[in-house]
């Protein structure tokens, strides 16, 4: 059985925009794609007339926290019992998929919740995007880690970091994550301060490579970024305080930068005084301090030839799952990219960064049949990707995703909120 989408404009994720196009799915893969007249339509095909619509690859968010729910004080996330938290995370992933995000990379979860939710999605028990799970974040013994109960695996020295990496792989992690610097949302955390040393990070990277897995480094400060690049990580998360040398090292080494502008956007651009007061002062102060610098450094990173890809930090304060496309909107509004470049950053380039270039990221034969159907042209107006009313249909593995997104948690009055 084949599925055919036809008579739409196809945005392929590689920079092409094809009018009056045809897309053919065979089971869960793309069998053919191209202009009408150049694609044979199988006789057994179920055909969908998408006249006036725009079809593009499913988006990839390379940095989320699926078991965090956007509470104003992230410490409150830990007050939710793990079994209930896992069920809530399942709902978050259903919302994420329905919003057009068909693949996510989770950047740390408490007590391996991400691995459990991933398995439930793969077994068809719940709807959700394709999930790359990281398990616990590997960090040095440091102040503030207790603020996120069950999220961190503290490790000091090369041998202990090696063991910590092996523990994550044993639990089923697809990617390893280390703390190369301090954090914004940890009390006592200093974003610019380096944490794990080069040799400690390298021990984690080496263990991941044995199992064919990449390592991601949380890194705000320049020295921590340099340490992580020297150690061989695949991606730098945030990169807020990178200097010229750090950016050159990233560009020369082909290390990707995960932008996470959304975390600052939702925390710092809220007009509600009540909401602002609910975010802990230590957190909002640090976020406000780095917001402008992060944006300026993203401009510098792109100018230096660093590959920037979409990552939202979804789950952080008021950064709700399902609103992930705000990252792309910020790219365009702040002059970082044009709409086509923003889409590439969330499709083919993101797939390559995550090692999925042979499976996802573009609407080309042999790739998984993940795509979203949009009512209006995102090349003309990138904001349509952030509107649920504009997402006409989502396909994952060649099957349409149904169901209304639950937006009840997108309000400070929600029981998922800080109250």
C-alpha cells in the first residue's frame, strides 16, 4: 500500500521549493518525491489532494527536557512523583508531535524517564516523536545539582566519568551529555565557569564512540566550550559566552551549536509581572544577564562558519512543549537566518548533527516518511509554524497523527504551573 500527497508545494529541507509536487510513501519510507509528471503514482495508492498546502519535513528539536513541564521554578519539577511525571511526559510528547516536531533529542531526564517514554513511543503505546534519549547528565560534584533531583550523575576524575558514561549506555541512552560549565538554572551555578576537565570529558566521549553514540556538552563559558571541543564532543549546547577562539575551534572541528534561544525568550520576554515574580530571582537574573549576549554570539557564530541547529530547551520556565517553533521564529525575527535557512537548521542540518542524515531531515527517497502539512507558506511567514491552526496535518513514519494539542498547561493558572 502506498500513500500519495499531491498538488501541494513541497519544501524538501535541502533548500528547494517545488510547486505542484508529488510525495509517495511506501510503508514508513519515502519512495519518491518531485514535480508532477516526474513521479510515478502506484495504482494501489491512497491519494491526498493537498491543493494550496505546503509540505515540509518534520521538524527536529535537538535539545528538550521531556519530563519538565515549564514550571516557573524548576525545583518544583522534582516534587512530582516519578510515575506521574512519566505520564505527564508522555502527554508532552504527544503535544510535541502534533505540533510538527517529529524527532527530538532529550538533553537530560530525571531517573531515566526519557528512556521509558522513548520505549513506549517505539512500542506504539503512546504517540510521540522519535526520541534520542540521554538518561542522566554527567557532571562534576558541584553546588546546585540537588535542585534537580535525579537529573545528574555526579562524577569526579577520569575513571568515574568513564563509569558514568557506561551507566548511561547500559540504561539505553542514545547520546551522552556532560556539563562542561555551570548552569543558569542551578542555584550556585556559574554559567561562565568551566566544570569537567578535558580528560574527564574525553573519557565520556570515548565511551560513547565505542557504542556509536555522540556526546553533547552543556557549555556557556568560553573555556568550557574549548575544553569540550578539544575532548571531541559533537555538539555544544547554548554556547552563550563563546569568544572568537572558541567559535573558530567549533567551526574548524565541525562541532554544531544548539541555539536554545527559546529558554531566554519565554523567561525574559513576559509582560506578566505575576509570572515574572514566580521565576526564582537567581534564575531570572542570570537569564537576563546572558540573553543579549547569547543572541549576539549566535550572530558571531554564524559569521564564523559554525553550524547552528534548532534546540529549544523545551520544559524550562514557560517554555512549553508544543511551542518549539518559536526557536525558528526567533532566528528570522533577529536576522540570524532567512526562513529557508531556519527550516534547514531544523531539518536536514539537524539530522546530520544528530547522526540521522540517512533517516530523517529531508523529503527525499529512502528517508523516513515524516512530514508536516501547513496551510500557508512558511517561507513567506515563518510564524505559521508556531500556530496550531496552521498545522493542517502531521505524518510520522507515513501515518497521519491525529489528536488535538492540550494547551491547558500553557497558562500560569494550570495545575502544571507553579502554584
